C-alpha cells in the first residue's frame, strides 16, 4: 500500500511537471509568434522594433507608476498613454525610474500619447505632454478620437508642426472607424497618419477597414481589449463619416 501511494505521488508530480512544461512551451510559442509579427510590421514601416505594449487607461497615481515600471522591468517597451487619461506624469516617473535603475534606455522605449480633439491650444498640449512625461520627444502622437471637423484638423496640424520640430517622431489617428474619415487625413494633409489605432476584440473586428488601410499602406494598429471601451463611441464617429 505504501509503495502504491508513493508511485501515485510520483506520477502526479510527473504529470504536473509535464503540464507546466507544455504551458510554458505554449506561452513561449505565442510570445515568439507575436514578437515576430508585430516587430516585422513596425520595423518594415517605421524602423521601430517594439513587440510588447502596456496600456494605461483607467490607471492613475502610484498604481499607474508601479504598473508601468513593472511592465518595463518585465520586458515591455511600448507604453500607451493619453492626455485624456490624466496619467502622463505617472508614466513619465515610471520611465525615469526604469532608466535610472538600468532596466532600459530611452531609445529602447516607445511612448504613445494622444491629444483630445476639443483642445483650444493643441500646441500647448503637446508641450505639456512632453513636460508631464519628462521627455524631449514622443515616439507616436495620435488624435485621440473624432470631435468636430475643425477641431480634428487643428489638432492634426499641430501634430505636424511638432513632428517637423522633432518633438514627435510619428503621428496618427485613433478611434476612426470609417474609410471616409480616415481618407481625409491620408489625402488632405502634408503628413498622412502613420498609424490608425482602433478598438479591436472578439466582438468587434472591423476587418474591412483593416484591409482597406493595408491597401493604402497604412499600419492599422489594433487596440486589443476584451471589453468595449467606455471612453469612445464608434457610433458617433460612424455617423460623422457616413
């Protein structure tokens, strides 16, 4: 009886070890596949190679700073924030900590921020974002969502000016879901959007815009989530673009 119990325990230990090994191999496989796909797409278009991204929507205060710092320490190199989130200062502190602790260098980190379309002074907002983040440049700045036609254009023109001054390295748009509204930025401005960042999850794919953007040689970067965003309305943007 004692031997049988020992054998059972040994088999259970072996089975657990095999399961853990398989889970680990599965994780490594998907991680390598994601790195290869994402890095290839970004490198081909922008000469950037940043495989993992950390979003900061709903994060504030010390929780935000610690979360971003932990992400950088774990190997994340793309951090996504926004003026609307109200946490650029915390993101900047986390980045400064990570650089100070030798975890990474500034040139290894890719910072994305976004400007609100209702800004009365988008040039000042860009300066404020740089100050809050503690950076001399932002890797990617996006128009956060559709507001009004005049407001959208004013913010986008401000981003172009900042890009020419070296304060922003790439510009783009976010939460624009129709070909008509996206075409406006591609066709009517000196610098077209390098990135279209949209909501994307199991219940909402919008593959038609993705395929269309691919033909236009724009990178349709998906904002991956498993719940609907509470801050942006696709319906209002679609009605504007219809």
